[in-house]
C-alpha cells in the first residue's frame, strides 16, 4: 500500500479553500507546528521501514 503524505503547502491550500467555503479566519497561528506535523509521520514511516530492513 502506498501512502500519500500531504506537503505543508497542500495543507495550507486546503485550509484556504475550506475557509473560503465555510468561513473563518485565514492564516495559521504557528506555521512551524503545522510544518512539523506534516513531516513527522513521513519521517516516522521511513524510519520504521529502515528498521524492519535491518532486523
């Protein structure tokens, strides 16, 4: 099964479209947290794959 991870830019674009449709305040309070969240799972999955190969 192939997993598609969203980039930070894709998440920002989705947020913009959702706010345009449903209302709300544009922007993110802490972009660093969003960026961290979009990268962490991809790195974790890669680490797990490498750990399994070594075992």
